[in-house]
């Protein structure tokens, strides 16, 4: 199971509408329009790349590495369906 699923599951279980992952800050969940940090350490660039690359196809990785933004859906039967934006 991709490790990013733990953050997605937590966000869903807390009733969040979005999960935000960025370098240098802890993961955040959007609850009622407000970003709330998850009790977790700040993510490094390497950690974030590993989390995201686990769910990307080879074509998506190549496109992202060439400087393109990605917008796609990600679905896991145990966690649900999510929209993903990478930039």
C-alpha cells in the first residue's frame, strides 16, 4: 500500500476536504475551510517525492520531471478516490 494513503485516510477520517503536502511543513488537512497541521514532522523534499512517486505512472513522473504540473485522480479501494495536483 502506498505510504501516502496514511495521510489521505487520516484526512478523510477527520472530515477534511483536502490534504496538503509540501516541503518544509507538516502535512495539513483542510477542515471547514481552515488548514490544520497533522501532528507529524516537516516533510523533506526527498520524503515528499517518495510519497508522491509511489502513486505516479512512469509517464506522469517524466512529465512532472520536465516541469509540467500534474492534475489527476488517485483511487485506492481501501481509502477512496482523490484529486491530486502536483506543481
